[in-house]
């Protein structure tokens, strides 16, 4: 599983990681106002969530869980 964690202590609750995930791995917990990893096995390690997080609260492992599908 490439996505390893979201540091909720660092997280400001901006929601950028949940919006940037193309695989719908990260979901938003309305009650807590924070993101959570719902489907870690579906992470394609595209690093969108990690790169877009303004406070670097998301960590994606450099090892891919499964290959990224080609667009053709």
C-alpha cells in the first residue's frame, strides 16, 4: 500500500488531499473535519495528495502497490 499515513496533528483540514486523489483513496470525515484513508489498497502512488498538501501531512511510500494504468 503506497499511501502510508495522514498526520492528523499536522493536518489543517483544508481538504486538498481528498480533492486531489484521482483514485478516491482519501475521503473526508465531516464530523472530525479531517481526511482519512478509506481504500489504501487502491492507491496508485501518483503522489497528488502528498504533493498538493500545503503542510506535508500526507506520506506516500516510494514503492508502488500496483502499476499505474496507462491511458491508452
